[in-house]
């Protein structure tokens, strides 16, 4: 039997006394490309942190491929790409190769060194995101879009089944966002990776995602992109709690 | 010029010790700089001073021959663990741990020094380094520390790099970030204690950061930066020790000035590179 990539059952979480997530129930089916949308402060990042095991739910349970997230033995099943293109220290003196190699550190394990197979894997991951010619450049010399590709490569190098992305396209220009989604689409279609993507960029995302959830403390919508795009502005305003303009990129 | 350094035992041990710290100080310094922890080295060196003062006081007042190198090392390692504790107490203001530990170190030093009614020359050597302070026993101890530090860095290189580049990602991928960090801080404490004989309390953090600052301008990638830092560290120590000896200046001063000259040259080279 094939287990869902993520199963959340009655998950609630509060910071101090402020409830951020209330009784969340949903599954990310294996092989899905799920987009998570919702207003700022709606609990999207908290959701990601819970799935990654950085926070523990006050209530409910989270399973990754049918294993409780706390007891998850094989953490390589999850790859994570954060908003790093903006946040990381641009002057950090490391080559693309070195950055991507850090994605294998935990996989290889303590007291072991990189061997030929690992080196090939690293170069392969860099190649997959189309950055092979930059492999030995300092990462600080690359553009934001290129850096974000490198962080995808770092997530890919340990060959995870589930890749979680937290607003990876923030601060990247439209052309590169498009290329970025093409890359995600490829990982989804050709390599059958399960993707969970948090984004504000609903316009482009609906073109590629297979499932969409809308989160604002509770789960307000869970369905197919067609259903999501057919929602009226009135429906969306209800989810978001304020008027919403649907931004379309179909130009 | 080097002849004296091979002729006299005490100079030979100083020179060999210098070569060792020329490797281990920039080696750890690379991680310290990229993790923005440069000031921790300063705090720990002042705690080490308290340990040294304690050792000297115990010797003078109570006839306890602990040896200032050992008491300095013990204080430094304890201080490093304390800094980590404080950093977890003040999560939002982690840098507060540094002035707390630094001033604590100086405060304790003053107390131990005055209880012992002052130490005159010995203390001066510990502050600014000395070419004649390394005994055979000291050298062997520092050799052991150097071997241990290099071994641990080689064994944990990939973990240390991963943690330095992105702590959050390291934790998510299942590394024991906290334990690795603690190991790293303890190593730093050991290196500081080992370096103090040569460069002195006040300048030990310079030997950990200046060569790194210079190589950062020139290197491509982290490993290259590390190797270049060690090269600059060795150059500074060798030129600094020899010139310090012949000019009768404490080597701490000359080593740091050589490091600064190297740093200036590195910045100059980078400028020329950019123009070309």
C-alpha cells in the first residue's frame, strides 16, 4: 500500500496563547504537487515547521510516509528549500559544489567522508538544476534566481521523496520565477517527487499544482486548481478575511 | 637569522609551538569568522587569563604547582560551556553572553592577581606573548592539543561546514547541531589556551581572525579559504616570532602587525583584480 507523503490529523498549534493552527486535517498524496496559499499570519510557515519537526503540535499527529514525524528515522526523505535567496549571508565563502555537498552531510553520517559516488551525486544534482557550469563559483557571485536553484540542488542531492518549499520565489523576477516553476514541474512529472509549496504567487502556481489548500488558522479550501481558480472573489475574501484581487500572470 | 631558534632549546620550543598554533588558530578561526562568533574568542581569552592568574596565585600563595597553562585551559573550557548556557538563556540577545563572560574573566583575573600581590614579568608575558615562555612540557601539551584539534576538525569537517553555512538546514536534515556546536566551542577554548603563550591574551583572537579576513578576500570556496588562512597564519607567526626576537618586542605585537600587513596586501590585490 502506498502511504500519503504527509498526513495531518487534528493538528493544532499556538504561540503563547495565540492559536495559529486549529484542527488541521489533510493529506498530501504521494506524487502530488500541492500548493499552500493563505494570508500572512495564516499559519503557512508554522505548518511547514511542524511538518519538518522544528515545532511540535500542541494537539494531533503528523505522519510522514506513515511514520510519526518525531520518530522519523530517515530524514533524507524530506528535502527543504526555504526563502534563502533573500536570507542567507551572501558573502559566505563557499562554492556551489560545497553548498550542495552540505545536503549530503546527514545522509553520509558521522565519521565518514565523501567518496566518488557522493561526488557524482553532487554534480548530478547541480546538473539537474542547470547550474553545472557554475559548480566551482562562489555562491555569493550568483543572482538570486540562480542561488535558489542551488538550494533546490541541495535539497535534491539526498534524493528525497518529498520536497517542501517555503516561498522560494520571493525576490526573484518574473522570468526566473517561470523557469523555477518549469524546474519544479520537471521534478514532479519526470522524477515523481511529491512537492509541497507555500507561496503567495497563486497565479503561476495554479498552472502547475495538482492540489491546492488555503490556510487561515483553519483549512478553508482543499481542492483542484480548476476549482480554486473558479472561486469568486467573494469566496476568496471570505477565506482571507479581507478583499482579494486575483493576480493573473496569463499575459 | 633562524640559527638562534635551532641552537637554544627554549627558542626551538617556542618556534615549534608557533608553527602549531599557526595552523590550529586560523583553522578554527575560519569557522569562527563565518559564523560571526569572532568576539567569543576574545571573551574566552580573557577567561583564560583568569585561569592563568589562578594558576600563578595558587603557585605563589599556596605552593600548588598546577601550571598556569593547565589552569588556563580548564577556565577556558568551562567558560566556553558557560557562554553556551548563557546564549540559551538570552535567546533573543545571544551576544550578551560575550560581555558577561569577558568582564567576568577580567574581574576574576584582577582578584587573583591582587590576592597574589601581583606577578610582575610573568603576567606581562601572558598579556602580550613571549618568545621565551615555552617549556618542553608546555610544548608537548600544546602538541597534544594541536593533534586533537586537527583530528576532530578533519573528522567533523562536513558537519562543521554544514552547520556554519545554514544551521536551520543542518538541524532539519537530522544533524545534532547543538552537540556539534558545543564540541566546536570547546575546541576553540583549547586552541585559545594553547596560543596564549606565544601571542598573549590580548591578541590571541587576532591570530584566529586576521588571516581569515585576508584569505576571505582572495579564496574561492571554503576549503581554499581555510588553507589560505593557515598559510597566512604560518607566515605571520614565523615572521612575527623572528622579528620579535631580534627586536626584543613581545611576539604578540609583531605577529599581529604582520597579519595586518598581509590583510592590507590581500585587500589591495582584490582591488587590482577588480580593476583588471
